[in-house]
């Protein structure tokens, strides 16, 4: 019995290694997708002033604890992927009636205001994070990033990179609907 | 370094090179070798900008050591000390601010881990989730050593078990018979008209040696 097992050992080693390689080569896997440690934690304490020229007010951590699920999106006018996800965010805010707040990350207020005028402003509130410090407290490491915050102000999900239709339909909307109940 | 300094440096280098090498060709070869060896003498480039550097050299040195342990989240395989990403710069400044405020190294690392997770540390911490990472290679090495050891022990045991059994009387008789009468067709018969070409040529095995 023991003698026969030894012949299966290389097969076993191959299967384990092959499994890892298969996982590593999976085109669906995004190595840049760092899991957030903020999941299920309360949003950090912050108070962001309004973005000048946006026409909407800023917000703080208390505003996210008022019983409404909020989608918080970190964006910047200099960020091209942000423009790519802009129509999807607009659709979420306008058609699905989701409360969308924006963190304007390291941007010039006049650039951001012009960007919003040009492409439309889907955000109910926008906080200007000129130094990027508040974003660091959220664990943002690049824009765009999108967080789902539940009514008690806990972060429930983070999406890295631009939102696409698939992620919106399969993850964002189902989770928001679940949290709303 | 300004332009004039650069030209004089180049001139000095040329003088040194021509001192060692007699022809231009040799000088070129020497320069080529120096270029190949250049990476040995370089230190990694650091991204710390002058305005970030702290006045207190002790704190600055702590900041440098600490930054080298912190992963740049944007570039991912670089420390914030060597990354030019804006986020790396922000994190470097945060590290320095907290050092000036009197935070310990561990407090600063904890601050970053609270936001970015263990991933922000280039040196993974020792904890149950990372035991496999830390001990896996040692365990695999031990297992391999055990396997190799078991193989040799097994070989030896088998060799010991395989001590030849003495010949039986019948076998001895047969062996003696075989040794006494060589079989009739021990070597193939040579055709008389076709002698072995090797013998005619006088192969090396037949050359007499004393």
C-alpha cells in the first residue's frame, strides 16, 4: 500500500501546482484587486467641504448613518476611467434612484466643476478631497473606486476601477436591494 | 551636475580609458565592459523628493527604513520609498508627519494596515493565516529530505536483503560443466576468403605494447 502511494505523489504534486497555475492564469482574475479591510467596518470619521461650483453640498461620516444606503464614488476630472463609468453612475442615480455621493479626489475645483457641467452631475453631494487624505482613510488607492455604505454607515462592498454593466447588474444592484430591505 | 562638469567627467573617463587601452577599439571594449558592470555599483533610485525630507536626520532615517517596508498600492511591487506614484508620495508624507508627532514605527504600520490591510506590508506578518507562507518552504524541504532519506534507507535495506544465496550442489555441477567444455559455437566462424578487416588493419588492440 505504502509503496503504491509513492507513485501517486508526483501526480498529487502536479495537481496542486497545476491548480495554482490555473488560478494564476485565469483571465478573469485581477491581480490589482486588493481586498478591502474596511468591509463591514464603519466609514472613517471625516468631514469633506463642498466642491466649489458643483452646486451641491459636501458630506461627513454622520451623513452616511441616516438609514439610507449610499453609493460613494471616488472620482476625478483627470481620471479617464471615471468618465467611462460616468454613464453607469448616472443611470444608477437617475433610473434606480440610488443615493450617490462623490468624493472628488485630488482635483482642481474648477476642473471638476467644468467636468460635471460637461458630462452632467449624478452626485447628490460631493466632498472635495484635495489632499487625498480622506480617501486614504477610506482605503482608496486609485480612482475610480466605489463603495456601498449601508444605512448605519458601514462599508459593505468596494469596487475597484470603473463600474461596468456586468458588475452593476450582478453585484451592485442586488446588494443595494438586499440592504434596502 | 551641470553641463561643464559632465563634459569634464567624460573627458576624464576617456583619459582613464585610453590609459588602460592602447587602441580606440580596446577603449570601446573596456567601456562596454564597464557599462555591463555598472549595475553592480549602483544603488536603487529613491523617489523621496527634497521637500519631503525631515530636518531631523534620525527621524528621516527612521522614515526611510519604514518606507522601505511599505508597499506602494499603485505599483504593488515597489515600496513607497522607491515609487513615484502620487499615492506613494502621500503615504511617505503621512509616515513622516506621524513620526514627527511621536508615533512608534509599529503605530505607523498599524495605521496603514487598518486602511490597506496586510497587503501594504512588504514583509508579511507572522500570524495563523500566513503560517503556510512562512513555514511552507521549510516543511516542503523537510518532506523532500525525508523522501530522499527514505529512498536511500530502502535501497540499503534491499541491498542487505539481496546477499547471494550459495549455489546448490546441482548448480555447482552445472557451472563446472560449463567452464570445462566451451560451447562449440563460441565465436562465429570466419570465411576463409573474407578475413576480418580489423585484423588486417591491425587495430589498436593488437598493437603490441610492452
